[in-house]
C-alpha cells in the first residue's frame, strides 16, 4: 500500500471530502488497497495560498522514501538527487554549491521537488501521485 497526501475541503454539511475529482480518485485507489482493520495516520492543516505547507514537506519526503525503496538508494541519496534535479542549489560564502534545505524552500520550490519526484518515478516505472 502506498502513502498519499490528499487535498480535502469541508462541504456545506461540515464533512471532509476530496477537493476535486483527482483527489477523489486518489482516495478511492488508496481505500481499495487498505484493509478494514488498518489504522491510518492523518495530518490535516489549512493551506495558506502563498506559504509552503507542512503537507508539501511531508509529501516530498514520502515520495523520496518511495523512490529510495524502489531504487535501493538511501533516503539521503535520493534527497540529494531530487534537490539537484529541482535546482535547489545555493552558493555558500566560499562560492561552493550546497543543496538547499527543504525547510528553507518556498512553496514553488517544494512544488518543483514534488514534480521532480513524480517524474523520476515515471522514468523508473514507480507511479507516484
């Protein structure tokens, strides 16, 4: 069973529901792979349209862990690879390239890292979403 991150909304009845049809499909596929006795762990937060979210940080780490498991690389190796592919590189005081911490990334930079994880997964036949 794969881990997922979902975008949810609260409907007029106060119920949490998938935010759109894509999210609904993701939830349906996840539920089909789960067993009725499974216990799930959830983290829910309100998204500020301009700021990065903990959900983005969680998603990029979940995707990198999946890729590392699929490829046999360590999580740290996969993290470095994803950061390089996403262009998350800064120069230190001496002018050397260093990889940017995800904690210091903007919403757009985290989105780029998530997209790169999905693209890497597609290349190796590990379909992430």
